[in-house]
C-alpha cells in the first residue's frame, strides 16, 4: 500500500520554510513503523521558495501479513 503525504509544518508562525529537523524525525518514525520512503520532492512557490514537501511512502511487505 502506498500513501502520499504532504509535509508543511513550519518552525514558527513567521517562518517561511518547512522544519527540516521535524521532517527528518517523522521520516525516521515512519521507517520504524514499517513504512519506506519511496520519493520526496519539494513544493515551491512562484519565486522558487520551498513551502512544503510531498512524500510517497510504501508499507513494506512484512507489515501486510496479518496475524491470525
């Protein structure tokens, strides 16, 4: 199963760029939960400033097996 996630959390109200430290922490947590990062791309505005990131994540096969 694949999911598309948009990450746009900022460090503060006045900040323009996304919080990359928090993004890295959340990617690490997703990988620990069995998700694999397939793709990450920056979403930019008209003048090239990065406003968010789009992540494509995929659940690994080990997590697809349900316990009976």
